[in-house]
């Protein structure tokens, strides 16, 4: 039997009409149906041209107010009118601008706040991890606070494992920006790669350490001497390492090629046998220069030559200035004692013992093997093999005193 259709719900009709209206929003059409308040910090208002993707390439001139994952809100000049534009309607250059703008803006603010700390470290005054922690809270995704924490940890405590975590996060943050706009902060990138490589090498991650030094050496006309100096120390120490922690055969040619590179010689002699950290970080370019830098990059032009030749921070990095050497004894890793030759786990070793696992059909025993923890017979459960003769148990690099 034919049924009379049920009248449509009023709420359904309202949302259906609303969906049609939103889907038909033209490029730059005014609308207040969508929220763009998800951006966490106030962005600088920079007047620029926004270009439509596709063949027509229509433009809107205005400043960015807010961003959310799907839309941008643009304020037109000399008026209070605002335009809501979908990201899908914008050109690739505009999308790259939107992706990198918040990072460059927050990086610039954090650099200005931490600049005095970097200058103090150039004079030999290193902050504690507690003193620099607040900068991570303010800008958790900016690399400057993470680099500060890594340096503070590596140069005030011998705990390279914790410093490794800070440098890893800083490296990921810088790399995400470099994918969009290469050589955005070249000195900071080289510094991060170098410092990250040092703590990785001391932690036994040899191959990644070599690759980071190679990447750092590819920035600029020639690598600074400290990179080649650190690479040579890796090559020397690699011969005496346990095979498990040595540079792999596949990565050894990379290390050999790195050592053979011509470099910018340091006016001061670098410390033999000790790796050198770098304290050279440059500020990101102003947000007003992003459009020009992105345009040059999209055209395949090399726009960083002036940064290499005229930037004072990169110039000091090229001369290996502001590069303190390791404060900890390289013989014992700052522990003051030798590790147990048996490579035990803090005085404990796992010993295999036979155990009755089951019985057969006729009742015969079936034995298996399980492992139990026992005191190490080499160090008598102490976990160390004795006091370090090089640093006399202090764990420090005595040559620094």
C-alpha cells in the first residue's frame, strides 16, 4: 500500500540548506559560518597577495588574521571587511606560507628571549636545565629552547642520554622547516646536527652520528673545521670500539669522504681528542621576508649565499668560534669509573639454568632453559671495573682546568 511521505524535519531542512551554502562559497566570499579561532598565538598582520589555485589565479590583497585546518581569515586593507577563504582554494606558495609562518613567528620570539643566554654561554657561563626549562613551556615546538636544554644538560651533567632527547626534538623541529624552505636558519641547523651527533656517538649510535655530521658539512660553501675535527675523532675512536657500536661498513665510506673534505680552518687550535659543541644559532628571517624567500626557492634560485657571507653568526661558526669542547672525560664518559669489562647490567648478569618444563607420555622429564639474575662474577655485583685513571675518578676533562 502506498504511504504518504513524512514531512521533512525543520532542522534537517536548515542544515541541508546551510551545507549547500557553504559548499558554494566562492574564492574570498565573506562568510561567518565557520570558526577560525584554533590558532594558538596572535599572528603578525602582513599585507600580501593571496592567489587562487587553478588557471584563473584571482588574487586577494589583505593580511592574515586567523588559521584553522581548513580555512584562513583575511582582513582587507583600509576596511573592516574580512574574507573567509578555504585552504583548498589557495596556491601552493600560499599553502607553504601558511605552514611555515606560525613556526617562524614563534621562533623569532623565542630567539629574542634566549639571545642573552646564548651570549652568556659564549663567555663560558652555562645555565642549568632548570633555568632554561621555562622556554620549552612557552614555545614547546621551537628549537631554541630545546637546543638550550640540550647544551645545558650536556655541559653541566654527563647525562648525554637526556641531552640526546632534547637535540632529537630540536632536530625534528628544524628539519620540518627546512623541508619547506631550505637554509632558513643555516647556523642553527649546523649547530643542532653537530651537537646531536656528539651525544649520539657517546651513546653508541654511530651511523646516525656520521650522517648528521655529513648533512651539517653540506651547508655553506665549505664546512667549518669543528665538523671535520669531530669526524676525525669518530674515525679514531671507532677502531677501538666494540663491533656492535662501530660505524657500519656501509657508512664507513661516508665517514672517509667527510674527513677528506676541504674545510674553513679555525684561527684557534681545536682540542685534540675532544669533540667540540657549537653555540652558534642565528635568528629566523623576519616574517615580512618569507614571501620573497619562498618565491626564490620555488624558482630554484639559491637565495642563501648572502646569509653565508654576510651573516655574522654564520661567519663565527665558519671559524669554529663559540665552540667549547667536551667537559667530561672521554675515557669513562663522565662517570669517573670504568664500566665492568663483563658489560653487566649494573652488577647483574643473566645466567642460564636448566628447568623442568614438562614430562613426556611415559613420565620422562623434559628440560628447558630459563635465565635468572645473579651478581656479576667479574665486578662482584658493583657494576664498575674500577676508578678511571685518566680523570682520577672525577669524571671531568682535567685538561679544562
